[in-house]
């Protein structure tokens, strides 16, 4: 086996492991979204009535 073939094998192996890691991360994020409660209603900005502002 030549050095070129070994380089391609290592490169493809690293890309494969990276893709597997991305898939596992996606599954865990999707599971976290399914288990989390739905978001509440959004609140608008409120005025605090600070004395330092114009």
C-alpha cells in the first residue's frame, strides 16, 4: 500500500467519524427538543421608568 492510498484511507476515515458524530449530535438535540416543554408566550419590552433616562 502506498503513502497516497494510506492518506486517502485516513482522510476518508476521519470524514466518516465526523459524519457519525454529527448524526449522533443531531439525534441528541432532537431528543432534547422533544422532551423540553413548549415555550411560553413572548413578553414585549416593559418600561421601567428609570429616572436617568431622557
